[in-house]
C-alpha cells in the first residue's frame, strides 16, 4: 500500500533539478501509485510540510513578521520564457 495518497489537482509548471537516482525512484513511485510523477512530488512535499513541526513554527513566525522567501521557485509562465516567482502558494496560483 502506498504511503502517499496521490491526487491530481490544479498545477503550475516549475523547473527543478534533482539527483538522477531520485528521478528514477520518483518514476518508480509514480508507477507504484498509478499516478503522475508531478503529483507524487506535490503530495510528498505536502506530507513533509504538514509533519515538520519546526517548519510549521517557522511559517507562523514568518507570517507574523511578513517575511518573504529570498529566492523563489522558477515558475514557467504561459509563453516561452521562464521567470522567477516567490514560492508562496499565492504567487504560484497567480502565475498559472
């Protein structure tokens, strides 16, 4: 039984770099869950974000102080260019 419940939802396109072995295991896990690799990544990150208590405390503190990440996720906008955007959910939603 898979550890992650992979659900397909609204997506953005972003550029990331991962190790070859990680990419191979990602493809294997996607086949195991019968879902697309990008959904596996999304669910894995959601799982980590929810379970990491230190990260939850960081988010609460950053929100109180209105701290924005220095480097953002490279989001591919509709068109041919790639632009940088903050990794916040609001920015990701607005760029799709």
